[in-house]
C-alpha cells in the first residue's frame, strides 16, 4: 500500500483508507447492519487500509460506536484514527465534552487526528483554533486539522493555530476538481497540509466523456473504473477515504493505490 506523509510530520498514512459515513446511519442511528460494518472495517485494516475516518456527527454518534467495536477486534495500535468535531460544539467546554464522549465510544484514550468538521458560523477561526489547540495540549489527539475549509479559511486556521494544521479534508475527485481550480491543492502542497479527499468516487457519478476516458485507461491498465479514479487522487498527492462494505469493493480499493498512472494517463484524464 502506497503511503503519503501527513503534513510535515513523521507519520505516513496509507494512500487509501476507509470512510464511515453511513455506517450505522447517517443523520440518525441505525443498528440493523452493525456486524456487517464491523467486519468491513476489520477487513479494510487487514488489506492495509489502516486509516479509519469517522465523526461524532455520523449516525448521531453511533458510527463511532461501530468503529470502537471494530477496534476491539483489530487492535487500536494497528490503526490511524481520525474523527471530527461538529461546528456547534467548538466552544471549549462543549468541545471537551464532545471529544470525551467520542473517545468513550471509540474505546480509546486519544485519536490520532481530530478535525473541525465544518467552519463554525458562530465562532471565529481564531476561537476555533484556540479550542483545537487545547484539545491537542490535553493529549486527546496527536494531530489537529480542519475539514471543508476554503483556501482563505485554511490560511486563517494556520495563522491562528500554535500547532501545525496538518490536514484539510475536502470533497475532491476526478469529476469535482474545485480545489485544483481555486488554488487550495497547490497551497496545501506548498505548506505541508495534507489533503484528504472525501467522496473520492463521486458516487460513481461521472459525465459521459469522463466515464469513457476512465474506462479506456482502466482497460489499458487491466483495472476497474473506480480503481483508476482512486489512483488519480493518489497521483495528485492526496489521501482518499472511500466507504466500502463488500469484500470485493474493499479489495478493489486496496489495490488501487499501487496502480501507477503515467503523466500521459493524467493528461488524457484531464477531461477537457
């Protein structure tokens, strides 16, 4: 499994991890498939996708419980664990309560990376980063970062944080290249901020012309269309966290990081 450096740290994460949005519900808890999701997480880690991404918001908190149950079977020391705090909880007292609840559900005394899920509508970015720095100082997380921050918001977060902001988790895929177009991707590369791409397969919603190109490259590489879409993200230097539950899709995703796309392939896939 190819590795990508986290920020300017000594930590290198698997280029492809696993996302958990929808495991155990989306906006409400759903307990009907817990065992399936636990087994999917165990399988993902066995395949080398040892970066598990979750959030307190997912499944109204139940997703973290599922991850916690999986970690008991996997062993927390085998996993790089990311979780996210909801923007309504960023006042210090609320934030400390949030991380403590998350850690209890996850069955661990810290996460590896803790992200601001979305910019707060109530607090300034300076206040937000003050809170995140306290959480870091208390040892609840090893690293801090943000999610869904624009270029200007990220610049502010870096400016006001005493500790490095090592990650911005954003929507990024071969169909939606907004962060390339607005300069966020280049800024992150130049300033040691790792991009984590969520929705890396865009729910397989590609326009006709791009789909044809993906299919052509997949045929040449003896790969699948999703594998080419994931390999494209890795070639851009970003981490990907696709959600998958079936053994077939998990194996397919894991193999994608080792696919080598040439400069010619990347040029062909520009979609212009």
